[in-house]
């Protein structure tokens, strides 16, 4: 399994992303609950890039590559832009999110709790975020 | 796709959610809650039986009202969440912070 998706920077594309991921995950042993969570985590990273790094400019795009090495599903999300280092992001305290009536800040928290490993690398123009989810092969 | 119906009962309103809430349409959920509040209604049920997906954008909408609801004694109860969607609330501990019930009957009881 090695599948790529080019995702244009428009939040209307997120439904398309979910369909793509759903069909990829059907090939794995993940349960319905786990599949939804993995889709959610990948979407959160992509939505974050679309909205914050690319300001919903539909002429720009990010690239998603899905791989299964037998032990892990690997979601590689590549973009050319400002870059967002998910590893350096400080999780907000959930009670602060409520007090501040913030509507954001929860997405990265979800990603970190759902995925088993996260990597980030950037050379200044090209940024790569890799999300790993452990699986048992079918 | 997200479809929201606002159903008025004698003592409360029900927002019936159908489809998926993500960053592209969470403003619709926000608008629906706000319009119920604008009608002066302080008891709200959210029928989530046909909600297939929610991302942080949608969860954030619910969370952004928690404080205001507490201050003004407004009650919002979600019921009928599918297990896969409920587990997303659990990851963030929102099941402890929000009123979530299995059935409509329990949710109506919680509104009292």
C-alpha cells in the first residue's frame, strides 16, 4: 500500500480527504473506532496547515502519502510554506481552552493522543510531518 | 455534509445533527446554537444519532459555550452519540465536562 493524495488548501476538501483515508484504512485491521480516530488525527494536521499555514488559498496544496510497513501506518504530510512544528507546540490546558472560550487548540491535542509517534522535519521551504499508528497486518 | 434541524418543544429545543462536522462547516453548528439562544431558550437537546463525524472544530464550538452556559444556567445535553463519535469526546475528557446521555429520555430528564 502506497497511496498519494494532493489536497488543495480549501476546507471543503476535508470531506474528500476523509473518503481517501477511509478507503485506505479499509485495507487494514483497524476497528471502526480506531479508523475514525486515525482519520481525525490526519485531518487535524491537514486542516491546521490549510487554515494557518496556507490561509485557505485553494491554489496551494499539501501532499499526503500513506504507507503501511507491516507494523505501522505512516501518514506523511508534505507542504511548502511557513511550516508548523507540531512537536514544539505546547498543548493548552483544557480548562484554559474553556475559560478563554477558544474554539481552537484541541486539534493537536487529539493528534498527540491518537497517534503512536510523530516526526517533523523542515528545510525551510519543504515541511514534512509524519504520523505513525501501530497496526497488526491483515 | 452537515444538516441541522431545529425542532421546538414546549420546554426545550432540539438540534438534530446529521452528517459530519469539520472545519468547513463548524460555523453552521455555532450559528444553530446561537440562534436557539437568541430565541431566549435555555434548555437545548442535541440529537447526535445521525452525527457520523466531528473534528476539533466542532468540539471547540461546544466547548466555547460551556462557561457561558454555567454562568447563565443554560443546559445543553447531547444524546445518541455513535460509539465511534463518542470516543472522540472521551479522548479529550469532554465526556466529563459536558452532559452526554445515551437516550432521548435520559437527556430530557437531565434538562430538568
